[in-house]
C-alpha cells in the first residue's frame, strides 16, 4: 500500500454510486480505503450499483479501516500523541474534501451489511492489502 501512496492510478473517473458500465459486465471490484468516506446510505447505494455491474459470481473485495481496533487504540492510549493519532484514524484529518470518515466498520458489522444487501460471503483477511500504519481488514463477497 505504501509503495503506491500518492500515486493515484485511475483508468476512469466516475461516481461509485452510479457507474458507467453495463449490467453484469464486471468480474471483480476492488474497493480500497473508500467506504468509510461515504455516508452509510451512500455506501448501501454503492453496494446496489456494484451488484448491478458485477457478473453472476463476480467478486467484490472491500478494504477498510477496522474501527473496533482503532477504538481500542484510543481507549488504551497513554500519551496525547497516541490519543491524537487514534482520533485521526477514527475521524480522518478533514484536511480536504473527501478526507472525512462518515461511518465505520468492523468485520462482523460489514459482513452483516453485505449479507443484508444480497452478497454471498467468501472470506475475511487482514493481509490481502497491508496498511502498516493502522489496523484494517478486507472482506470478499460474491454476487
């Protein structure tokens, strides 16, 4: 992850809640460090859109911060610097548009949301994408 920091690689720029792709045309969606920057309702809208474009059996892999582990970092913080860092992880830094965490997820909570929106659970990992500065996890589901 760090090797690609600030090296934005974009093939197409579009709203994740309204993709410019045909129905059943995408094999896999990899979503990295995005969903906590959406309001929960926007995320649900995006999930429905992603399901529309995924082929039957297509995979959705979501990488997101683990808010349960970040909350533990906050409650166990001993110094002002540790408290500041944990709060920055939880809320983001608000330095620019899009740099705000609107909602948070844990593996159990995200799996529940994905199940409620009709996705089939495949796996949860913490090493598919490694963020060495903060706790995160990845969850993979199938249409």
